[in-house]
């Protein structure tokens, strides 16, 4: 039994876990300021996430924003399928213990996305930060 444990321990150190670790959360609130004059540019939106320092998130981290789309089969009453659509990325500005605030870093154009009711980020969209082991 002892040789098995030694071999298992060595294999655990040698076999990479790249691609398996990710921090996942969601957008829980969205807020934005108001323009005081029409000539001013629109103020940025702040996205509140349910990820914080306890989840390993740090200021400056970039998270990918995705949405699950439910697709039913119009030909028969078979199973519904879920399609994961990447909407863009947000960058973390401020981090608390259990939540953080992020702003849009990049967003896919509506022409690159499938037909969506709301093509920008919204409450309920998933966010995922891939750890350094993945990069």
C-alpha cells in the first residue's frame, strides 16, 4: 500500500491540472450615474458580482461574462438544450470579502451575437475568472 501512495503522490505533482480550475459567479446588480448635460459622455456602468476576496478575486482581474441560452426543439417536444454565449469581459475595480465591483473591459458587438433580448451585460449573467494555472 505504501508504494501505491508514493506513486500516487508523485503523479499528483507531475500531472498538470491546467484548464480545470476556475472561479465562477454572477452579476447580482447593475448601477450607473446620470449625465448632467447632453454633451457629456454616458457614465460607465458598475456591475456588482457575487465574488470577493474569499474567492481569490483581486482588483485588476479580468472576468469573462457569459449567458446561458435555452434552445428548444421546434420540431418535437424533446429536451431543451443550453448554449453558453460569451458576451465580453469585465475588469474588477473594488473587492470586498464576498462581493466586488467591475466595469466593462470589452464587449462583443451585437452583430457577432445570436439574437438576444438584451445584448449587453445584465443581472444573472455568469462571470468566470480563469486562474493563473490556465493562462
